[in-house]
C-alpha cells in the first residue's frame, strides 16, 4: 500500500513537470463555466482524481470528469495506467523498433512501397538524393527519426531544391530521414486534401492471434499532419466494415465535434475507408511480424493502389482511442491483463 502511494506521488510530480500550463488554464476556465463549480473545487477534484485514477491533470478535462461521477470515471484509461499497460505489452528491449522511425523502416522493410533514406545514406550517395527528388509526387517528407505526435515533420516541393540545398536544409533543421510523399486515395483527398489522412488501427496479440481493440480515422484540418494533438480531427471506424460511425472530435474540449469537415464540407460520419479488408490484413500481418510487441497502434495510409504502412506506435494514444467513442475503454485492456495473468 505504501509502495503504491509513493508511486502515485511520483506520477503526480511527473504530471506537474510535463503540464501544458496554457492549456490547463484554458480548460480550467471552460470546465468552471460548464460545470458551475468553483476554481478551488475543480482543482481539488483534479488532484484527487490524479491520485485515484492514475491520470494526468489534463486527462481530467479530456475525459470530462467535471461532469462525471465516480462510476463513470473508473471506466477511463488514464496516462499512468496506459504507461504501465504498454510497458508490459511492449517491453523496453523490443520496443526500440517502434520508437525510432529509421529503425522501424529498416525492421519492417517488406511492408513499404515508398522510397526512403536516412541522412547517412543521402550524404554518402548524391545520386540517391537526386533520385528521390525526381519522385512522381513532386514532394518529399523530411522527418526527425525520434519525433512524436507529428512534430518534426516537414513537406517540401522537390522543384525548389537541388541535392545540395536539400541536404543543407535537413542538416540545419536536424532532420535525419527523407521519405517519398504518399499520394492518398481520391476519396480521402476529397475529405481533406491538406495532409495525409491515416487510419490508426490498434492490434493486440493474444496466444498468437490478433485482436483489434479499435480503429480511428485521423483527419487533417489545414495541416500536413493528421495527429489529434496537432489540432486535427479523429473519428471512430467500424472494424468489420471500415465505415466511420461517428462525428470527428478534437482533443481541445472547447471545440465542438464535427459532422462535416470544417474546410471541405465533406461528411465525416458515413465515410467509408477504401480498401478496408486489405487495410485490416496489413495491420494483422504487421502485428505478427515482430510479436514481442503485443499492443501496437498502426498508422496506415490508403492510396489508389491500396494500404501503405506508415508507422507503429508502442505508446499509442489513449485520447485517440477513447475520445471519438465518448466513453472510457479501460476494461478492454484490463481483460488482456487478466488473460495474461490467468
């Protein structure tokens, strides 16, 4: 009991250190307005909830705890629970292939159609740089191999660079990975042309078989990345059919959900992801390829020719998983822990 309490204190200190203070103040003011609770009452509830449910201070707002009682709060998987769960399912010794984008590309090479090269390869072979600049899309994607949530990603037009100027740009901005730009399926382009809209499919390995705890369509909004944390939308996808069955939601609790795309006006609910069976098959094959990582969130693009694996996430996002369906799904993961311990 003492060990558990001390552990929660350490978590709480970590949450305070990593706190986005600006967002916290914004959400706190919004929660006060919506709930009619005082600031002292809300702050007290936030601190107690962090200890009781092992969650970050912002989780309190994301999950609308200011509107929920104890029974509802127990259902949500918070930051601490997710960290511990994913550490069990994806041990540190095996998750490196998912943490680093270059390691991921090299380890899962059979799953990729697009061209890619790391900075060392590009510096050692000027013909490779020129070849990548001549790709059919006319664009390239620069990335930092350790970047998270869409950060440290930039799309460039090939016509604006020579091999020398491109390498200089990559080095100046600490980009160490270059990839071909993927041209998405026309249906996804119609939905949102500003960025690559990917499907996040979560897989769980149990006794050598693959289960699917969820799928979400990530929708860009005037952005060349589609991450929820970057201000974009996410919507739930039916695993069996590939049909989007709910509106798009933001992680910003002050913004209303979207039945249609705010820029293109295209309907979100009712959208059907192309090549769905092939997309599920790709996620299943990727999950089985390195089975030491048992719980992975796969980001998959869909082109006119079918699905294309983008990356795998050992620390797949609890918000992207739960917020689009507007309910806590902690029980879904607890059953896998119980299965493991049975």
